[in-house]
C-alpha cells in the first residue's frame, strides 16, 4: 500500500474518537516490529524518523526501509519527519518521499514560527504532504531536541489559536506537562489547558513524550482531542532490554540475528499494547 498522510489517518481518528500511534524508527528491526505489530492489530500507524535517526541511518535508507516494509501491508502507513527544526532538512524529507513532516519552530518567537511553518506548508500542500506544527517547549531530551526543565514552556491557548488560524497545520504538538525521555516521577498533565486549546483550535492534538505517561492520563488526553501519540523511549527500552536478556542467557552467542530477534519481539509487544490503549487497533 502507498504511504498516506496525517490527514488520512487522523480524520478517521477524529470521527472515531481514538488516537493513532506514532513510533520512532532508526533501523530495520524497529521498522519491521512496528509494521508487523500494525498488521497483526489491523491498525493505522505512523512511522517517524527524527533528524538524529536520519543522520544515523541515512535519509535514503530510512525511506527505503519503510517503503519496503509497507509493500505487503494493506493498512494506512504514514512516514513522518519528527521534530524537523531545519527548513532545508524538512524540504529534503519531502523530496525523498516522506508523506508527512513536522516543522518544530517552538524555540522561535511566535511570529517567526508562524512564518516558517507557512513556508513549509506552501511546499507541502503543493505535493500532498501533511504538516505538524509545534507551539510551546516540551521538556527533556530526544536526539537534537533538548529542553531543560526550567526552560519548559506550556503552550498558551490564545497563541495556539492564532498559530492554527494563520498556518492551517494538520496537527498541533503542544506542551502540557509531558517530556521527552524517561520520567523521574509521574508526569502531571494540564488537562484544562489541553481542553481549552482543543476548543479554540479544533485541530488534532499531538502528545509528544508519551512514553511513561500513565494509561489513565493517555485515555483522558484522547477524550479531550489528542489524536496522535508519540512513542520512542519505550521502544528503546524494549530494544535494549531484549538484547540484554538474550546476552545474559547466552553470553557467548555472536549471531546478530539471534541477538536482535528478541529485541524485535519485545518492541512488537510494546507497539501492540499501545495500539490497543490508543483505540486504533482494528481500525485499519
């Protein structure tokens, strides 16, 4: 099946009141785990590549891996750039076949964020690519994105309305208390802020830093309009946990296929669990 856009998967999610999982991929085993899990759960899915993943695997390799994995998959798959902070990088992803991109101008003044997001949208709309924007600073560290706790800035609802009105983005990532990377304690999310932003903008909301957020908070977010939920840290933990467990049991084994196999299965289990939690299982 050909790649689809965020609009193609978030539109039905809006009508069905569920969220679609967005999972970060860095190599073949991760891509396979995500696609196989989506097929088994019959779920639409978003595969994301960060700028760090692109540097690691190479842009052409990422695109080829995802497109090859989707050849036999009869379900909606989005190939999405996660946290693209550089305009030229976003353009390269569009040219190489990404069906969706995120321009993250959250570190810029509001007017500059709006202006550059509109530049991205002008190109993306012309070639049928969807665009996610971001407003507010989500704490924690993920590849190129690092925001200290003291610098975390929650999204202002009125600024969010202006941002969406002036850009027309397909989805909006907001800061309501989640963070990239492992949590030190249980995150406390500002659901009232989420509710207000959703009511003012009407746009599908994206929850970044969802790894480690309690299931009850995830479900509450979905009730209030979260339609795309990003998972990365829990995949990394499953990947490394699978490898560690295998090598602990078979320390002399040097076959990478046998070492990485358990890691792939561990990631599949995480993806399937999230799809059921988000409500997108059985929706493809």
